[in-house]
């Protein structure tokens, strides 16, 4: 019997979002000329997680999350 659907669980099975976030954020900050990247990351990572938690809880929309997280960082 052929399969009609094939489901993949991506989060931390096929993709490592934490590692991808680390690389992307580092490159972004380097390209922006930020000198103290670790300070920015130590602020951004928990702030971003809190925004995602707010999204999950229905306190903000995905659009607000996307628009807000980098605005707060600057």
C-alpha cells in the first residue's frame, strides 16, 4: 500500500533551530557592525523566547512578534 502522506517532525529532529538562530544572529550582528555581539545575544535570546511564549499564549500576533523583536533589540 503506497503512502498518501508522509509527516516529518522538524523541531530538533531534522533541524536544530537553536544552532540556526545562533549562526543567523551572529551573521546579522556582524554585518550590522556590532562590536559586542555576545552582549546583544545575551539580551536578544531570552527576549525573543518571551515573545514566542507570548505568541503561543495568544498575547501577541506573529506579525507583532516579527515586527517587534528586532525593534526592541536596537
